[in-house]
C-alpha cells in the first residue's frame, strides 16, 4: 500500500480509463468509497458486511469484464486468421414441425 495522500497522474488516468472501459467496475469502486467515507451512524458489523459484499461483487464484475474483453480479442484474432470460420448467423432451417397433442 502506498503512503502519502497525493494521487499520481497515472492513478487518475487508470481510474478514468476504468470508468470508460468498465463502467460497472467503476461504479463498484465508487460504492466502496462511499461506504468507507459515509458518516459512522451504522454499526461496525453492518459496515463490515457492506464492504465484504461490495468486494465480492467487485471481484465478480472485474473477472467478468476481464473475461469478456479477452474473449472478444481472441475471437477477432481467430476470425482474422481462419477465413473459413464465420460468426454465428441466423439459422436457415425452419426447425422441427410442432407435434400434435
């Protein structure tokens, strides 16, 4: 953990980039900041549970965002290097006829 109260330009840039690329994750960070900076009118246990719940959701959101970004990158690479593959499209089949009761 860093000591000092100054926020570096690179930290601010990272925060702004996160806001643009992953708004859900950015919102989770902001919620956590609000929890720890709100007036202490709640019990310590309630604040602790709020922080834990927020961090769990933040972890889930972070991994989901990371996975979607990586999956999209890999899909584009594969499609570029394998011309016989194509993205999923509309089915040409009319499907199975419904069965009569």
